[in-house]
């Protein structure tokens, strides 16, 4: 279980780093472009809105994949438990 938590926190850290990097790069590009202040503010507002949408979509995708992985893990544990219970039952019957 500890490994999955570490993997998830690493994934969240990577995604946050990418998001911040994209945001800083977009802001720097817009601020250094030779445009009027009002045009730059509009571009920044649009870029932030687009980035927010993309991060939201990415978060939803990550959430969906993590949920699928958890469900798969739960099913694997349930199957293993069932196999172990069946093996223990057959061992008990053979001992008697």
C-alpha cells in the first residue's frame, strides 16, 4: 500500500510541476510580447482560463485511471482471498 501512496504523490507532484511550468512560461511569453497592456491582459486571462481547463481535464483523467487501478487491485485481492480460502478448505478436508 505504501508504494501506491508514494507513486500517487509523485504523480501529483509531477503534474503540479508541469502545470506551474506551463503557467510561468505562458505568462513570460505574454508579458515579453510587444503588445499593448490591455491586449496582454486579455491574452493572459485567456491563457489562464485555457490552462485551468486543461489541468481540470488532466485531473479528471488521472482520477479515473487511479480509480480503475484501485478497483483492479481490489478485485485481485478478492480473487486471491477466494483462492486462499478454497485452498485452505480443501486442505482441511484432506486432513480429516
